[in-house]
């Protein structure tokens, strides 16, 4: 709830002068940025943990795919499946995958 309030408060201050923002909300932009910095500090360890768990899978995927330029951008289907198609045409190195 605190996050939603801060987001709405920040959005509303973008259309006000700093004096109006402090008077109407009781927060100055400095207060809002301080709160946002605290939230970022709370989220950083969670993101680091997530990246630590994801790193081995990304490394394995990188070993399987030699050249990312040979593939189209990922496409997400309505059922949630993700498809990454190979680009049409011969590969640049002249090799053909069978």
C-alpha cells in the first residue's frame, strides 16, 4: 500500500510546482526520492538472489545457441509458450543444420 501511495504521489507531483506538491501532499520531492531509494534498497537483495538462480540457466542457453543473430525476436503465444524462430535464409558461415 505504501508503494502505491508513493507512486501516485510522485505522479501527481510531476504536474505541480515543488511548493504546491509539498503543500497538497505533505511530501516534498526530496522525501519521495528518499522513500524510493529505501524501496530500491529493499528490492536489490531480492533481484540479486533471482539473478543468482537464473544465471546457470542463461549460461546453459548461451552455450547451446552459438549465434543469436540467426534467430528472430521471441514471440509469446496466447497460451504463454515462447517461440524463438530461426531466421529464414542460409546461415552466414555456409553451414546447414540438419
